[in-house]
C-alpha cells in the first residue's frame, strides 16, 4: 500500500495550532490512513459517506471525492454510492454531493483529431490508457513501453490538464528518474521550487528523494520518455494530488 503523506495541518495551522496540525497530519492522515487493515479505496468511500452524512459539502469533501477517484472509485461507483446514501441521510445532501462529484468525474468527449495530431508530432506511440496508475493521476494518461530490459523506458502521454500526484523516487544508492520531453507542452515542479515549463527536447534529471510532479499544460497534450535510473532498494512513494489551486497558476 502506498504511503499517504499529509502536510495540510502544518501548512495552515502549524504556528497557530501546532497540536491540531500534529493530530491532523501525523495521526489522522499518518497513522490512521496508513493502517492497512482497510484498503485505501474502501477508506476513501467511508470518508465520503461520513462527510456526506454529516452535511459537510465544503472543500474537505471535494478533496476526499478526488481522493476516492485517485484510489480507484469509478464514476459509476460514486454515482451508486451517493444515490444509496441519499436515501438514508437526505435527498438535498445527495444533490449537493453530486454537484461536486460531476466536476471531479467529468466525462469529456475524446478529441480524436487532437490525439491524432499529437501522435503525428512524435515517433513514439501514445500507448494504452494508464489504468494501473490511474489513481495517481488527475486526468487521462497513457503508457507505452519503449524498453523493458537493461533500463526501463516508457513513453508517458498526458491529455491537456492531466498531471500525476506529488511523488518521491526512493533509493539507497543511485535511483531517480530522467524525463526526456518528446511532444507537446508540459510542466515539472520540485517541492519548494517554481514549476518549469517543458517542451520537446528538454531533459529533466530527478535525483532520488526529491518530491515532485509532472504533467501536461492546461491547453496541450504532452509526452515524455520516463527513464528509470538504476539503483539499489528503489521504490516509489505516491503522495497527495496537485491541487486545482496549485495547477491553476500555470498557463
């Protein structure tokens, strides 16, 4: 199970209410959310149901709806969950939650011409929908293996607005990742630093233990080769999503 890392408490209340920040980040999202007695998808569903039942329909519910999607809850499943719970806790609450869920599970028609144009702009295939890692992405991504021997190389393609969660490549020695941009326009950002615009030909070296994210620009498809740097005791830690507020600052 991937480790859940939360810093919202310290970010918002670290100086004003350090004890509350500690309980939020280290106990609620640290110990509780990382207890593998319940899988993260089930835990996400239970949290959405609890907030809906309590009438909480603010940004915290939106965060947990997005969290549910990231952990594999489909549009069909969330619609059934909200409908079922609405019978017990109130129809108006169901309407309120559906209005938020529709934004997060937005169904947009695939722009075949845009995809074809993007494919024509590069020599590597777009590949298949990135189902195995979909819970770590906001939006639709695709994965095409280029090399599976010696050094792993995959072409990762992002539809406009798609980005992966903050994450860290851990390694005892070596490790990390190299991104080689091959088509479209995107962004890369390390924690604590401004986002960097990426265009074809750009290369990003990501050392181990650096928290970061990467993905497409809001108005462009984007593809990069992801090169796995060899190392010892390598692992990947997926963290929180890139929020709409963070992403909306990009152009």
